[in-house]
C-alpha cells in the first residue's frame, strides 16, 4: 500500500461519520431536516423544520428564547419570540416572512391572545402582504404555553 493510498484511506475513515450524519439529514427523496445554528435543540421526536423541493415547512414554534432555552416572559414577548423563531428557520433556507404561503396559529385564549398575535404579525410583516392564516383556540399547549405558530414558506432552490 502506497503512502497516498494509506492517507486516502485514513481520510475516508475520518470523514465517514460526518458524511453519515449529513446523510441522516436528507431523506432518500431529498427531504432535508433543518437544524439552523443558533436555534434551540428539539426534545423528542420532532425537528424544527424541513425543506421539500421549493418549500420550507416550519414546525410549531413557541416563545422559546434560543440563547436560554426558556420561554420568554410575558404574553407579547412570548408571541413575538415564536414568530421570530419561525422567521429564523425560514431565513436559514433563503425565505422571508413575505414568502410565507400559510401559517397556523394556536392560542389558549382567543379573546386575550388574538389581538396580540395580530399586533405582532402586523409589525413583523410591515402592515401588509400577510399570508393566509388560521388561528385556533386550543385547550392546552406544551409546557402550558399560550401560543404556537407553524408556517409553510416558498423558497425556490435556484
């Protein structure tokens, strides 16, 4: 075995775990699991989002502050943080809030939280260009949270 062959074999052995880990992030049909840097890590059997072709699907985001992995304090801060988390995941794949083709919002009290959702969304979208939205009142969310938002974004693969 030549020195070049030994070096190539050693390099291949070193890179195999990284290649295998990257392959785990993409399905056989090309669906890519998203885990952008700076976001919190998921707990359990879910991911922050996926890319399938020209679309990015963001999982239900709550008001978890990525730096602390804790819920933001107060209803408006928590709702804004949930939208910011969704935005960060979409942006990691080249989409903006204006590229949202649909969002779904869950709140535990429509009367109390829908006005805050509307306010935050108006500010973040700049007062126009809103995507279709469904808002649903639910009995309970994870960690007894008050809000969750999920989104689908169009982000063409050039």
